């Protein structure tokens, strides 16, 4: 029986660890394990065979790091290693005496690089890299693709797409989460399930990082939402540091098996082991679970859209979709799109997310612009500053295709309609990339004027979608809002069609609300009344302007009345906020041209859609906010504006550092994630690039040579760059070795330049040890040098303990120490261009 069917009918057993087994077999630190399928074929074959002999059904190839990037310098291509890997498992399967069904899983791990915008690797390059490996493994005879240990949803999507495009093998995919239940890039089980079920993998789940016990609560969560068979492959407990420095896993096979029995009882269908597990662990698991009857895999019917870090379910409490990123009738947005002013687009997104939108519509359709490129740019920009899921909105199928491909998550797609041509164009995209598609009740004959006509088109759309494997849960029907000024019964037809479609077809519904009032006075009032009626008729999601207080009031009031707001908590909170009371009064008598304040989000506060910084002075607040929100261009512009009348150091200390501290605290608390940290760092860098101009010194005799570096293992260089700029402004010549610098390189540079002062920066508790090693080497190889150290985690006491000569809590302290070392305490400081730098 094919594995796609088997996984629905019985428990299946994956193998256990490969890496830790190879270490035990003599793999040296730094040695590439994947080429062992070629260089040590007997060892690899024997290991696979041991897993088959233990009773496993699936052995995964020794190809976890098999990408062109990781194999560079080994002399082997990804194709060579993937083919050899498949060959070794097939040989082992043939040799093993076990009678169980046996399968070869082509194992695919992370590329080892961060994808853009977090890192440098373009999404399509990641797809291409995986494609090469998977195509070769499939050609060599793999039975399935196992994508595992993924901690970035975007990389996971790249791998699944590569598998889809290079072969038609079943795809199993697992991610690894931290103790907080989240991926490195912030996703949780909800976002992972949305993404992977959208991409139609055959089984999904969790591997690595946690021991089996810690995976039980996550399995429960998975079971509640997944309609796909679940895989659980934990480590043999949590690692501890062994005597030789390597990781040691203590959970014995019988203990591991006891918990895995519970894992199976709670609904996992594919059981395996990750780091630290052995054939003995898997034998014990198989013995402990083989009598169990697996729980059925149930279709949950959940309609979900997601971003990298947030999933929104449609069908319970009503969902609001922000309509402001659509150029129709918005001259300022048109101008921004034409001029490639993405910061304006991002600000529109942030304002709507802060006003409570759960999803943001993104439409970049304008005559004379390259819509596909602009849509992808706007989408990528929004995804780098917000975790609010997006509705990709375009009538241009090519633009939709490109955006859906590059979107990080499962998007909402606007739209398909009942025309055969539209369904032929859009459904294959939803089938391939995943998505929840808005379906308009119009067809070749136009928009039916009857309720039954719209119902019939909705039925046709659902039936045709099923032919593409698209389930009803991934369709949301729009019965179309027609303007009342053009036909008195228009609103009633829409509302009745909505009710009928909801009742008969049991499908979610959506409306663009504000169309109803075109050409009428008091549009806000008309829209709000229609909106409330539509919600009562069963509207699941509405495309509205969340910055409009009247609409938001209706959202909260209707939610409370329709029993979607327990104890009316959201309503009370909304109207208890003085800012919103003010907004209401403004709405009743709006003074011409007055911008109304956007209300704060209170309904469904899943995660904060956007971040705000604590206020200080006005100038500082704006710059801080831009950095916290990750608005790169704006941060640069604000830094420039702030330079008038202030010195650069004051701005760095008053805005840049507090903003980064704020983001860092959020990261530590788990309310912000790596993508947000990174975007804020980028915005801080862009501000600093401007501020740096303000601390440029004038030409003159050098005050001395300083070698500076961020230590090995640490990539934080913003602080180090500030120290460098300050030293240069005081006319020191700085040799900057960059970040992640090994001790040997620092010692070499110290001797090459003949410097008397080396500056080291480290920001993490884990990398201050690298600082200690560097100082020790400098004392040995360059004893003429003094060492100044700095960085957020350091203290004076610790600096002393690791042998540093001086601890600098900030950049100025480093400058003063450099002056002391070079005997120029009273050296004349070079004035900044705006004359603001302090003089000693
Ligand atoms: Co990361 N990061 N980060 N990060 N990051 C921290 C440091 C962290 C404290 C956040 C947190 O959890 N609260 C935490 C470390 C926890 C710990 O060890 N105790 C952390 C972590 C965990 C990580 C990752 C591991 C996250 C992950 O991948 N899971 C990862 C590590 C990657 C690696 O290094 N191997 C990571 C990645 C990143 C980004 C790439 C996203 C980005 C860095 C971008 C870049 O630098 N190019 C980033 C950022 C921005 C931060 C925070 C938010 C801000 C750091 C910063 O630039 N501060 C930070 C939290 C925080 O510090 N509040 C955090 C502003 C800067 C001006 O201050 O560097 O202290 P600072 O410099 C000051 C002084 O200290 C002094 O002068 C400067 C000016 O006054 N100074 C010196 C510094 N160096 C000096 C040298 C001197 C003299 C003075 O003499 C030579």
C-alpha cells in the first residue's frame, strides 16, 4: 500500500537519530556528515539496517545538510550525496530481515542560511537549492520526502515548493520549536498547520528540540486543529553538556517508549526519534505501541489564513479586513505606489493593524505600473513589519501567482468568480500555494439580481473548486454589495443572498461593506447600519476601513449583541478608552479635514499587530517608534530631521538605544520575534548611517590606532559601530575587523597594525566566553596591547574577571579610555558638523 494511504490507516515508525549516532561512530567536529554515505558506505548502511531491524517502516537518508551551500568544498554535489543517501537506505532495506513495509525517506533539513528579509538568501535561491537535492533523491528511488527540523516557516515553504515542483512523492514535514512552543521566526502550531495544510503535505508535526514529555501539550494543540496525520519525533530528552563539551541525552529507551505510547494514544500516527535516540529507543517504542489502535484523522473544517507569526480563523467571531491599501479613490496611495514609496504603504498597514484589523487587504492595481512587482514589494514590506495576515487582492493572475508564491504563510486571495475562465486561472494557484479564496457571486452573465441566482453561482464555485481538491473551508463567498442609490432593493438582495448561502451551503461569507452607500449622504451611518444587518445575517468577515470610528463601533457593538464578545468585555474596553470616546464625538460632527484618531485594537488581541515604543520627547518618540516598528526609510529621515539642533550622541542615547532595548525586552518576554528584532535593527542601522555623518571628524593628525571587533559567535555590531564612529570623530584611526571575529584574527591585526589598544564587543552571555579567549590570546601574542570591552551583557566585575583592562559602559567611555591609553586626555575633540559633540 502506498505510504499516503498507510499513514491514514495505521501507526508508522520513522527511524531515530542519525547525527548523534555518527558522532558515536567517529564523526569529527566540523566534518561533513552527509558525505559519509559516499566515504563510509558500510557505516551508513549498517545504521539504516539497524533501524529497519528494530522494526521501523521509514529510514531517512543521511542528507540532512545536503545542499550545495553546505557541501561547498567537499568535492561532492548535492545530487551525488542525495543519490548515495538513497542508495544506502535501499541496500539496508534489502538486507534487513524485517517483514514490515519499508520506505526510503529523502531527508531534507535547513539550508543553514537565513532567508531574506531576515538574512541574505533569496527565497527562489532556497527553492532552487532544495530542488537540486530532491530531484536527485527522487530520481534515485526515494519513496517520500521528509522535510524536518525547520525553524523558519519561509524556508519550510521553500522546501515544500521544491518538493512539489521536482517530483510527485508524498511529503512529510516537521518543525522544531523552542520551550515557548514557537519557531525561531515566531510561528506556532497554528501558523505551521495553516501553512502546511495549505501546501497539502501528507503528514506534519514536530521534531527535535524537546523531549517527548514536553511535546505532549503541543500534540494536544495540534490534534485540535490539524486535519492531516501527525508526526512526533522528539529528542531523547533535553540535552545536557557532557564532560567532553558535547551534548548528552539521558532518556533511556524504556522511558522514551513509555512517553511515546502516550504520544500515540493522544493521536500521533508517525512516531520516531531525533537527537540522542538509537535503534534501541525505536525498538522499545515499537514494542510499547504496536498493539494500539490509532485515533482517526478527522477533518476539522477550519478556515484559516496566516502570516509567519499569526493565524486567524474565520467562522467564529467576525473578522475585520482593512481596506486602506487599495488605490481606488485614494490619490495619496496612488502616488506612493507610483513613486515606490513603500514606507507610506507600511504606515497604512500599521495604522489599520493598530486599529484592530485582523487581516489587511493589499491591492496595487494601477494603470501603468508593474502590478506584480509592486504587489510583491508591498506584501514583503508589510510582512517584515507586521504579523497581520494579508489578503492578496488583484485581478491580474500573474500578480496573484507571484505574490502567492512568495507570501510567508497561507494568504487570503481576492478573488475568483463564477466565470469558467476565472476559476481555471485562480484555482490551480490555490491548489499549489494554499490560500483561502474570496469567491464573487458573478459569472459570464453578470451579477444575478436574484437571491437564487447568487446562490447558484456560489454552488458552482464550490463544486468546481472541489475538482481541484480545494475544500469548502478554503472558500469564502462574497454575495456582492451593490449600491442602494442605484437600486432600492440592492441591500436586501445582498443580505438575503448572504443568509441563504450561509444556511444552505454552510460556507463562510464576506462583504466589502462601504459599496452600499455610494452616492448617498451620511455614508458612515448607512454603512454602519448595513454592516450590522449583514453581521446578523451571518457575515463571517468584512472588508472595512478600521480607521473609521463608526465602523469600529459597529464591530464592537454587533459582536457583543451577537454573543461573540464574552461579558461584552471588548465593547466595554473600547468605549472605556477616552481616545475612542473622543473619536465618537468627532464622528458625529466631523470638522472638515480633521483626521480622526484610530481606536486601539481590543477584539481578538491574538498578538499585537504592530509595536509602539515608550514616549520621551516628541522627536525621540517619533524616531523610537520608527525603529521599533522597523520602518527603515522613515527612521533615516527622522534621524536626519532630528540632527537639526541636537548632537548625534544625544539622539543615539535618547532614541536609538532605548528603542532597541524596548525591542530586546519584547524579544526576551516572547512578545516579539526574530523577524521584528531584525527589522528594528535594520531601521536602527539606517538611522545610525545618518547620525554617523554627524559624528564624522575632520582631517588631522591621528590620535592613535585602535583595533575593534565583535567577538566570535556574535553578530551584534550596532554598538561596536557606534563606538567606532565615536573613536573616529576623536581622530583615532580604527581598524574594524567586523563581527563574529575569531581570537586569532584579532591578535594578528593587533600585531599587524602595532596598535596599543584593542576594543572588543559582545552582546550575549554565550559570547563573552569568546571575549575571554580573545583577551587570553592577546595577552600571549600581543602583550603591548590594552583591551577595552563593552556590550550590553557585560559588567565591570565580569570585565575584570575575564582579564580586560577597561570596561566601557558606552561609546564615550571607550573614547576616554583610548585617550588615556594614548596619553591625550585633554585632546581637542573634533566638533561635529552641527557642533554638538561634547568636548573633553
Ligand atoms: Co539579538 N540578542 N540575537 N539580535 N539583540 C540580544 C543581545 C538579546 C539581549 C535580546 C534579548 O533576548 N533580550 C539576546 C541575548 C541574550 C543573552 O545572551 N543574554 C539576543 C539574542 C538571543 C539573539 C539571537 C540568539 C536570537 C536568535 O537567533 N534566536 C541572535 C544571535 C545571533 C548571533 O549573534 N549569533 C540575535 C540576532 C539579532 C539580530 C541580528 C536580529 C539583531 C542584531 C543586528 C546587528 O547588530 N547587526 C539583534 C538585536 C538588534 C538585538 C538587541 C535588540 C539590540 C542590540 C543593540 O544593537 N543594542 C539586543 C537586546 C538589547 O541589547 N537590548 C539583542 C543597541 C546598541 C547600541 O547597544 O550593543 O549594548 P550595545 O552597545 C552600547 C554599549 O553596550 C557599548 O556602547 C554602545 C553604545 O552605547 N558598547 C561598547 C558595545 N560594545 C562596545 C565595545 C566597546 C565599548 C563600548 O569597546 C570596544
